[in-house]
């Protein structure tokens, strides 16, 4: 990892939005997102035109934009077989799709310019049961957790417009030693030492992350079930 600003992580391939609709269990969801062409406006609560079926658990200022690595699709195809859902971006309900950027390449707190918008890496994605339904795989959400191929969320620090072919330009990286993959390893797989967990608790984490890590410090246990929505 490097703390150098001006680092270009990669290029945005696809921007996607979804409309909330009846889904399963009597609930609504906008997980079925579709690509949009041309510049798209990003505001404080996300991409204009994107909806949330359950605003209690999804969306909000700290989970305004969801980024998922297209790189992971090949891994899922090996794991699950040739599912048509994996032929195009959007399978995981992401707003931004890219190649060459994974959880190992972004750090908590990164400020990243995409187009004219400035986004901040705020937390990893906590998959819920809706992925199980979408993929027709009963434990899909748990598989996502266990592989660490979760994707991540951005908060929007500066509204603006973005579109496919825009670069992900790092403006500031205050925690270069804390890529998202390392945090996920601590929380999901109980990896690392007690000292590492104690250091991680001091980071600008969402409450659910901090509570899980603090519980591990107290009890020495933090199961991935704590992350299930």
C-alpha cells in the first residue's frame, strides 16, 4: 500500500441504478440494478435514480454508493457454475463496477475522486438474505462474507457527476496500512492479533464494525453471523 496521493486505482466500467420493487418475504428491493449511459449525478445519499427497498438496512449517507469488483465474477463462476446472472455487472446490486480494483486496493477512509464527485471509502458491504434469493443459492450471503468478496461502500463528500471511463483518483489516504481486505479479515475471520484489533478500533469505523471488534477484545470471539443483516 502507498500513501501517495494522485494514485489512479483504475477506471469505472459501469454505473448502475435500480428501482424498488416487490421481491420476496413480502419485502421490496432495488437489488436488480441496470446500467445507465452518460454522466450520472451522485448526491449525498447516492446515485440519482437509484432506490432502496429497505432504507432501515440499506442506503443512507455512509452507504450511499456500492462498489463491487468485476474481478470477482470469474471466482464466482468457478464456485457456482455458469450463471447467466454473472454474465453482466450488477449481479450483487452494485452501483459502480470496475476491473482491477478489489478490497485489497482501497483503504478505509480513502478519499477518491471519480468524475467531479469525491467519494470516501466508509465500510465493507454486509450482504443480506436477498442475495440468497437473487442467486438461488441458500447460503450465498454467507459465502460472500466468508470469501471476503463483499464489495464496499462510499460516503459522498462532494456531490458531482460520474460516468463510465472515469478514473478512480486517490486524493487522500489517511490509513494506508488498513486496506479493506485487512479489516474484513479481522472482522470476518477473526484474523490478526489483539494489538491489531485494538488498532483497528481506533479507525473511523461504522458502529457495527467497532462493536464487533470491541466484543472480540472483550471475549476473544467475533463470528461472521454478527454481520448478517
